[in-house]
């Protein structure tokens, strides 16, 4: 992939809700910065494994540097610049390494008339005078450890910079857990970054420039970070096209996967996973955040992570997530959200389907057999625990468990209350999304069983057929042409057109008789920033998420009665594409329109330039409602691979290349790995569609296809 820094570089990125702050792109296996304040070093809200709000690791004092600071954001590092009224110029590059070191390379130039004295300061409440410290975090049952080192040891006591002099140095903090790391492990990580001893010494300050081992350590520290950070992206496939916004959103989505990749290595999260986000939804009280956070295992979003990460050639990213999920599975078969020390909700998910899709790409995975057993257990458990209404449609009693809290259909059988926290008229439902997930999971488990040559596929195909029949017979309404949730006892339809009514199109359950309903629904849901979570004709529709003027969780809270969510944009837009291809490419242009609208939500002010994806948006204006920046509860890479480039994989390992026509004059998808073979798909108006395998052309068409390729056929 082209340098991720070059593609995504922009100016200042800071939180809308905390003006003046800085966002940091790189994250470690455990360490990251929620946000940083405009101070040298690492000061702000810093987190390790989970949300902690560590207020400071280190800073350098001695010169007042007033705001505003200039900034250049890149995925691999942040560069800032500031100047003092006394003539001191300051520049800094800061980043977090994968090995959980917070690194600051600073340059100070004193162009003023007086000497200045710089001092390295740490948070003395938990880091001692020797630069090391620890603090127990009761909430999670682990002890945070830190070791701070400077390439210029004189910083600890005061480093004098005379007029006309320039000083350059590196300060770094290595963090770990006392339960898994020794102090020597932290020191070893710092050796290659800050060099020398770098700890406090008894010597005084003499104003000398950095020399010797310290100078060696400073040189190249940023360049090495850029190079090492890029290596992960170098293995990912590339996509370029005649639409620069699609190209940029492709790169941003790969950044989101890397940004949210974590390996806690402790407690209930011993293996790798992708966080749903690393943002600041909790309060900022140092060491005591309150509220919900996303830096945990949340199986609701894990299927979307699998769909996108399957296109990275490193299969361990997905199989590692599989192992983490299995460790969070209860005896009843349900996967639980969890932190290292606690477990939470068992959300609805389509892990069975997503895991099957992952296995189609990578094949021959040693972890697939235990995952098949685990996914089958989830299906049987949900059938036993949820499908209790006399059919195969799961009942959802708690609105939060489909990840779509406060969706109006739960209140549709009584007059809508003034406040949705009033449950007097609340009704459990046979939800369309739950039913479709159940269907897709059954199809996925059946497919995975066949892929592995194991029995059991008939059981799950039969379940899928039963669910599909009941969705069509009970949840479809001929008069209005839409799919609806049902009363859990009477099967009466909750006549609220919420966004999950599109899900049966995504699952391929429809026939041609359902297409007029799709077209009418797409027109109804065509708000300023489609697709809203409920249609505008709902009595409690609000594009901003208030419920008759009540904001349940504050104005940045989440309520599915009108705002637009990337989560459901992914699913519905995927469904439009799938339906278009099934019915003669009837909706290709509509898919392209929706995909571009969705792509623009990924950028601040829809500028196509500044990456800034959040949890949900005002559905009439596209204004971000929440501020959970770089949020990862959606998928896009898979949409581009399968629908823009048209690359699908069948169960036998063959390829179907059938792009949707969204008006591109050219595109190139390069470096995809399928079963260990390299696949490239290119299109241009003069040359047509070309498919190559391991560098040799295997199929071509003058237009957009379709083409079929058998991977085990001889390549000529």
C-alpha cells in the first residue's frame, strides 16, 4: 500500500467536544492516547488496556508556549509546533509504538535574549524521582507500571539552553502491567528509543548540547516509527480508482483496523481483538472514568471486523479474534462483551456468517474447527433461549441488546411516552435484525461445516430455511411493502419503519415482488445523511436523537429514533448491492450514490480530507452527534472489494468477478490473497475488466463482467 501517512496526512485533528486537544494516530498493543493537551510530552487522557484517563506520563517545563499550536496529523505520528513570546521555538514529534512506549522527540531553539532552563516532569503521584512507578487499578484488577527515560539525562535536574542554541532530545515512557511484565522488560524497550542510561543523575545542568549515545538515539527515531508503522499496511491490498474519496476512505478504513487492534494479554482478554473504538465517551476524571466505553470485546461489532480484516493476508488477525471470542463464550453458547476482569451484555451478532466469509478467503485454518463448534453452540443457545414464541423468530426483550437502543418499535403498541425511559408501554419484540442474524448465522455455520468437510450442515440449513419462511410470512407487510418487528406474543406488526426492515434484502431473502417496497423505502429514508435509524414518518422521529425533546444520555447520547449510524449504513448499502446484482444490476447507481454519501461521513465537514468517523450523525444535516472519533462499528473495505471491484469467492474456492457500475472510469484492486494465491482485478474504460492470479491474466471482459475463475485451474 502507498504510504498511509502520505494518503491520510492532514492538519490538526482534535475532539469537537474538547477544543484545543490533539488526537494521536498510532496505538500500541495496550497503550493509546484518548487525546493530548497542547503541552510537550504526553499530557491529557492516556489509556492502557482499557479506559483509565492517566492524566500525565511526562512533560517538559520551563517555557510558556501559548495556544494555538500548529499541528500536522499523520497515522504514524503527530507533529506540533509552538513559540513563546520570549523567542523560543518548539517542535515535537510524538507517537506510541506497538511495544507500548509513548515517545516524544523535541527540538528547542532559543532565539531570545535570555537562557531558558528545561526540566522533565513526571506525575509524582505514581512515578518516582527515579523515573519509574506503578499504580493498582481496582476496577480491572491490574497494576500499571511505567518507566520514563530521556536521551539527555540533564533534563531531570534542569537543562540550560543559552541564547542562539538548539537542543534536540527524546523522552519516552514504557508502560506495562506488573502482572505480565518485569521492570527490566520496560527498560529493554526504552534502550533503542532513548539510548544511554537516561535516568535522573546527580550532575548539574551545564547547557551542553546532546552528544554521544544520546545523539545517536535521537537520530532516526521518528523515521524508524514511520517505517515500522507502515509495515502493517504494506501487506494489505491496495485500491485506487477514478474517485479520490473512495481511495481515501479505503486507506482510512485500513487505518481504523490498525488503530483499534489490541492485544491486552491479561485476564479475560488474553489474545488479540479489535476494539469498537478507543474514544472518550466516559468521563475524564483521572484514573476514575465513569460510563460506557468501547475499548473492550463487543461481539456486536466483531463480525464487521472479520468482514474487513479477512482481506488482510495475515489470517492470525481473524483467528486470534476467534480465540478471544471463544474465551468470552458462556456455557449457554452466547458470546459476552468483556473487559479483562468482567463480562457484560450478550449482544446480537452475525458472527456465524462473518466467520464463514473469513474462512472462504483464508481456507485451511487450524482454528476453524473449534470455531465451528463454538458458533454452532451460539446458534443452538439462541434458539433455545430466545426463540420461545412458538416459531423460530428470536425474541428480544432488552432494546439495547441489538445495539439499537430506544428504537421506537418497542413502544409502538401503546401511545409513545414523553420519555423513552418510561417502560410502562414497552413491549418485547420478534426483531427483524435478530431474525436475519439468526438466518445468516445458520447459513454461515452450515457453509463452514461443508467447507471443513464436517457433518451438521443439514441441521443449520433447515434452521435457516425455517427462519427465512417465517420472516417472509410474518414480518413482511404487503400493504406498505416493508418488513416489521412483531409483538412477542401475538405476532402483530409494530408499524414502525425502522432501518432493520432493510435487512432481509441484505440476507437475500426477497424475490422480485419485494422490489417495489425496497424502492419506496429507499425514497422514504433518503434524508440529508441517509440512512436514518427510523423513517421520518415515525411520530417520535428526530434526526438528532432527542425523544420529544428529551436527550436520554445528553446531546451526544445514542438513541435509534432518527440519527444515521455507520453500523446500519454498512448493512443496508451491502443489501442494496446484493439485491442489485441478483436482479440484473437494477440498483447499481443507487448503491453508488449511497456508498459515496456514506464515504463522506468518514471525513470532518464532509471535506473528503480530514478523517473523522464517529458513532452516529444527524440524519438531516450529516453533523456528527457523538465524538467517538475513529469509531469501528461498521465495514467498508468488504463493500469495496465485493461490490466496487466485484470480487466474490464461492464455497469451492472459485472467484466471481462482477463489479457494480457506479460510474468509475477506472479502478485497480491489487494484492488480495485468496487461499494463498494473489488476485488482482483492474478495470478501465478502454481496456475493460482484467483478472490476474499470481501475476498472470486468467480472465478478461470488454465491460464490467461478470467473469468466473477457478483458482486451481492452470495459470497461463
